């Protein structure tokens, strides 16, 4: 070998940048390109899953609603409800006994049912 090449080779062997820094840079830059490929593959697969014809989707997923929901239809549903007569019911706190709380809720529900029966019950003639 040429003495100048030998000198460069020996200095390159002793360089800590070429031992540790350069492989680290290659790992970081190469890793970012590798992750980019995996990311694009992931999103391509997700897009392919979403491209299902409606007939097949209705066949495999019968629960899915086919009708469109509009603001007007939701407004009509709300018009039929009584929004003035409601009760604010809180849930049990972590330190409270949930069985006692459930019993209180049952009592409230029974009271509401009794009130509803009195309102809707026709007087005997």
C-alpha cells in the first residue's frame, strides 16, 4: 500500500467519530427512512380496509345505520320530550357504599313510577 493511504487508514482506525459517531448517524437517518416506509404501509392498509362496498358492509355489519341523521330529525326528537321535568342524579363517590346508593336510586325510581301511575290513572266513575 501507498504510505499516504496507510497513514489515512491508521488515523481512521483511531478516530472515535468513525467508530461510534458515524454508525450512530447512519442508524438515525436510516431509521427515519425505515419508519417512514412502515408508516406509509400502515396508512395504506387502513385506507384499503375502509374501501368496502356498501352491500358487503351491510352484510357483515347489520348494526350499522344506513339512514342519515340530520339536525332537523334530531330537533324533532327533542320536541317530543319533556325537558322541564328532570332530576339531577349524581353517582356514588369512591368512599360511599355503592349498594346503598343503588338502593336509593331504586326508591327514587319507584316513587317516579307511582307518580306517573297517579297521573295516568283514570278516576273510577
